[in-house]
């Protein structure tokens, strides 16, 4: 996309439907996360539910990605490929990153799920990442800027001793999965593009226990922390409304 797309009322209505479908499927996937379940089984469930709801996978085939669900565990930050060999274990952090296309419009969301009881450290990282996203969304009001979103998230997680991944960013979304502008999860207040009503942005902090640095494995997709420490990831598709932000990927 060459420029930022301001969505019409009709487009926003379709994106609300896409977002609702994403949320409903993520709810089902979250219920299915349990020790002994493989990430491949979660992907198969996601694909079944997508078609039952009259949508299409957003990720499968995107630049060659082989699955409907990005399934990343523990030190895997994002873009994990589901596998029959990867069985979840109690104490894992399971990242479910998922999107659909509905009548030509995309919805995209992610959440980190505890597999059974997890360590206090893992739970604290999960909670901080979810709260960082909430704080980022809070400042998504007309007149604020892209840098305000990133600053709200970055300042919160870094004050808790965590680091914000910089190799991946949020993005505009609509008729394409990735549209302009980029929405970094870090930034300075007052920097970047001004937020305008009708913009729809996917905001997605990825927060590491240790260093912010990541590397991509030989599968050319799975990004992992270089120090093998835990990572968490939350994402919502958000409309900049006249009166403030509306989360499209939440009921």
C-alpha cells in the first residue's frame, strides 16, 4: 500500500465482522491449549473453524507461510510453524497469532496463553505484555501520533526490566494484511504520523524477559530470543474512532 487508507463506514463494518471471527476462533484455541496438545492440532482446529465461519485464512500461503496459525512457544517470539512434533508441556507460554480474511477484509490478533500453571516469572511477563498493549491502545485517539503508541508500551515494559522486540512492528490493516503505516512498539511521544479517524491499525507488543535481540531459525520463519529467555506477544486490530479507540478483535 502506497499510502494510509482511511476506512469507510462500510469497510469498518466488514472489519468488525472479520475481527469478531478472529476473536471467536482465538477463544476456542485458547480453550484447547493444554499439556499434550500439539501445535499442529491447534492449527487444524483453527483451519476448521475459519471455514465454518465463512472466512479464509489470512496467514496460510502468505509469502509461503505453511499454516493458518503462528504457534510460538516459550523463547519463540513469533511466526512459529505448527508441528506434530511440538507437544505443549505444563509451564509453557503458548503464543497464538492468528488472522482471517472476511469478504475481502482482514482481522489480526494475538494472545499469549499459559499452559497449565506457569512460573511466577512467566505469568508476570504475560501480564506485563497484555497491560502494555492496553496502554498503547489507550492513547490511540485522533490527534495523537504513532510514536505515542510505542512510547506508552515501551516505557511500561522497560520500567519492569523487560525489553521490547524491535525487529517486528505493528501495521495498518484492511484490504491487505499489512498496510501503511508501520506501528512500532517503541517510540517517542509526538513522533510519527498523526492518528486520524478511520485509520485501522494492528498493534502488537512482543516483550522479552532478557535482551530484545532475536534470530530467525533455519525454517526461515520462527523468530527466537538470542538468549533463550521467554517472550510474550499480544495484538489487537484497533479502529481510530472519532471518540477514541475501538478494539475490533474483542467481543
